[in-house]
C-alpha cells in the first residue's frame, strides 16, 4: 500500500463577479459595490474604496465581508466616472488586489 502525503492548498481569493462591473456605463447610480471571490476572506484585512474623478471618497460606510462576499455602500452618485479599488486577503493570508472604473451616465 502506498501512502500519499498531502500538501496544504495555497489558494488566493480571486475576484469572480463584481457589480457594477469593470467598464459598466450605468443609467442608474448604484447604491453599493458588491464583489464575490473564489475563497473566503479575512474581513479585517480586506476592503473596497470607491472614489470620484477628483479622488474623493464616495463610500457611505466601511466595506464589510461575509465568507466569499465583500460589499460597500455608496453615497448618492452624480453622473461621472468612478474608480473601485479593492484588496482581499484570503483566510490562508494570501493577498490579491485590483482596480477598475465604471461610469454613471447623465
């Protein structure tokens, strides 16, 4: 009988789905940004920031995480371009991050 030793999985929390999505042109401003990741997140070390074209924060509260989900509520958004910047730390402490833009149409 042969024994096979297992090695720990080295997973990263990769972004699978975001709403709004990168490059979206929205007729209605979103009330929040929602993200779904491939792995569970460490909430204390993960977050989302959303800024307007002038670099001003447009979030209404700190971001929150639950399992593989992360979201942040937004202030009412006027038409313009917005930048979403996120960082996610999976429960095995690996970090991923990214950024993208979306547009709220007049």
